[in-house]
C-alpha cells in the first residue's frame, strides 16, 4: 500500500485482521497488505483508530520491543514464544493457589492455553512457508 492512500474500508479490514491475529500488528499487516509504518503513522493521526488498536491489543504496545519479539515468535523461536505466553498472555501466567498455610504454584495449562500454543505453532509454520516461497 506504500504510496497509495489507504481507504477507511482497508483500515476496517486491518482492524478485523488484528482481532483475528490476537493483536499482532505485523501479522495483521501481512494479511491485508498494509505496512507497519502506515499503521503506526495512522495511529498518530487518528485517535479513534489508535484507541481501537489499543483496545484490541489489550494494552499499550512498546513498539520496538514487541515488534522484535513478534519477529522472533514468527521465526519459531520457542523461548520467545514461551516468554510471551508466560508474561503477556493471561491464560499462561502461572496461577497461584492459596491453601491454608501454603502457597502452591500450578503449571497445568488450561484448554485455552493449549489452543493458543497450537495457534502460535501454526502461525510460525505459515510464516516460514511464506518466507520460503519468496526465496
């Protein structure tokens, strides 16, 4: 989309893709063909759009750090996937169970957590396949 004005409909498609891709800007951009730079620029120019992105992502994004983390996740970096899930995804943050006189940490994954892991593995494989096709 570089050099062309992005229409309101295309921004709406981006927001739908962002929801579908669990707030991952890089992946949503790939899905709809909009550059990340355009998204970040549009967020600065359109407060309502920025609020929608923020709401989808669930929190403010530290652009550079998160982007690098996402790039590592998409290349299949298992340690980065585990880091993201254990620190940023509520279904994976270790749960504490309070018992009388003791605190026990559970490490069993919820069904939602298992589903998210499958999603990220599939996403990684798709990204690798796309990059191989481009080579």
